[in-house]
C-alpha cells in the first residue's frame, strides 16, 4: 500500500491565491521524494497541508490508505522537520525529543528508551542535557531530526532542513539524512529549492511550478529528458544552454549561422504528472511533433574541437578544480554559451579570455516548442554554407 497519496490537492488562501493548484502524487513505502522548485511555488504550503498545519481546500490526501483531509496533525502519523528547527529553547535536548511522546502519555521507560535510541542513531547522546542555545547549527539540526524520529512516523516531512547550515555542513548532513533514511526504511517528503540537494537525495524528484507539478521522475530522467524549458533550466548546474530557433528561408536557424535539422522520434517516454501524461499520449497519436522554437544543450555536452559547430569567443573562465566553466560569446545569442571543459584541455591549448575557439556537441540536443514543452525530435546541427553572412572559415 502506498504510504501517501495526493489526488488533485488544492490550496486556496484567503484572498483567492491558489498556492497549490492540483497536485497528484504517490509516495511509495521507503521512498525519498524530493519536491523542488523556486521560492514561492507552493512547496511549504503543500508540505503543511500534508502535515495538517494548513487546511486542504480541495482534493484528497490519503496516508497509509486512510483519508486524512480532516485528521488532526497528531493523528496523521507524520513528523515534520522545519527549516528553523523550532526547538523549545527552555527545554533540554532530551525533553525536546521526548515532548511528543510525553503528550501521548507513553510510559517513562519507553520514552527514555526511544529518545536514547534516536540520540544514538544521530550521535548526540552526549548532548541530551544541553539547551538548544548551547548547540551548533548542525547539532540543532540533528535534535530536530531526533524529535521526528522518536515519534516513529509513517512519513517524515522535511521543509528545507539544511538551508541554515554552511555549505560544508550541508553536504555532510545531506549524506547523513540519506543514510538515516535508508537505515530506517523511512518514507520521506523532502522540500528544497536547492537543485543539487534535490538531485543527490531523491529517489524521485517532483518539480513544482506555480503550485503545479511540472515533471516527476528519477533525478537522471529529469536531467536527461526535461519535459520543458523550465525543468531544463532548473535541473543541472550550470543550467542548460537554451538557444532560440528561428525559421527563415524555409530552414530552422540558430545563432552563430547554424542550421538545425530535425527528425521526428518514434517514441520518447517522459514521466510527468498524470494529466500531462494524457496530453502527451494524445499528441503522440497526432502526425508530427511540433516545430522546435528552442534548442537546449548542456554545458557538459560541449567539448573543445577545431571542427566544432559553434565558433565562439571565450569571454570568461571559472576554474572549478578538475573542470572549468567556459563562458563564451556566440554571435546572435545574448546569454553566454557555457561549456564545462576539463581544465587540463584548456591549459594544454593555452586558452585565455578572448581566445577564438570552436565547440562541438558531444551529447544529446534537446528541443522545445513555442510553449516551451519538449518536442520528440532528434536534432542535428550544421554550418550554413550557403549564407553570404557566414563567417565560418
Ligand atoms: N498564509 C498565507 N496566506 C496567503 N498566502 C500565502 C500564505 N502562505 C504562503 N502564501 C503564498 O502562497 C505561495 C506559495 O508559498 P509557499 O508555499 O511558502 O512557497 P515556497 O515554500 O515554495 O517558497 C506564495 O505566493 C506565498 O506568498
Ligand atoms: Mg518554503
């Protein structure tokens, strides 16, 4: 049985704003599902609706098979970890962790046992007598997780739990949460605006946009087949390069004097929300996929090559260590064309800012239509040799 099911979940705040606008999803037992999206897209509202901290305007929420729309928060079998930890400052770590069990009037020995077990799991046994203000950020974060663990919930809810920690600690805690989740076999809904956190933690990823699911799937499926320009921009760092495609003289043209040839793909499976899936299936029956209005290529899929299609000027280099990001100017494109290149390659070629270079595509090209939806076509680039304006030598 699914741990949690949402059907057309809607939240309309007073004043009429639909912060959550029809969410359909199923969280499987033991699954870590990450909900990701820009600030204000409805992530916290959605999580609070599941927790029972915010009423549900429409739709259905089931937890462990039971309709939970009207259940009190304490009866839902969920435990939430908040961004600001929400610890009681006047209570010891032990009492913070024991609080929910005391409210449930559990026997004292059981409370002590469960708090000690959770503390051991999190490596905070030595801190049980301290107050929250005597703890570091990472330790507070562990206490907040411990408070959720002692309740043995059916579903853990995390709302940006790491955003108050510094970068190094964020990486460490990310690994700890993953390890903990696997050890407990816990089902988790985890909200973040950080796409790296989302990619690295998730079994499945839900990209939220204006209160709706834009795409749902494994991190790699979203990386490899983004359903829209929105997902393409959001998943992957640095973001995918997106180039406008214009139709002129009966050909599809790109900045830099390039021609785009495309060929319809027989099938392309994209996991999306149920409603959009129906749309895709319907349009797959139609004859031709729509024309491309945008071409996408990931920075990882461009390489230095004297025969490369893109003739660009190297404008800026960011050395990341093993790799470097090369920001290049392509005539006719406002944004820089970004390539992730091995630093050794750049140095071997003695490249510097201002160098004229060529980049070849070494990976998939992504096509999107005028509505920024993915187009099921295979794409090929070539130089426009017929054009008088062509500067390609
Ligand atoms: N209590 C509230 N009353 C009215 N509008 C709200 C309330 N809480 C959030 N919102 C609005 O709902 C939208 C989604 O907010 P939120 O769920 O906090 O987004 P996120 O967590 O993704 O940043 C935002 O436009 C926000 O301004
Ligand atoms: Mg939020």
